[in-house]
C-alpha cells in the first residue's frame, strides 16, 4: 500500500509540474502576441 501511495504521489507531482510548465509556456506565448 505504501509503495502505491508513493508512486501515486510521484505521478501527481510530475503531472503538476507538466501542467505548470504548459501554463508558463502558454502565458509566454500570449505575452509575445501583439
């Protein structure tokens, strides 16, 4: 059970990191537009 929880936590952190990077990229692309 603990191993599954740990893996789930790692997966959640990875997803959050990807989502934040995508949001940052979107904001940057929007900023570049006139």
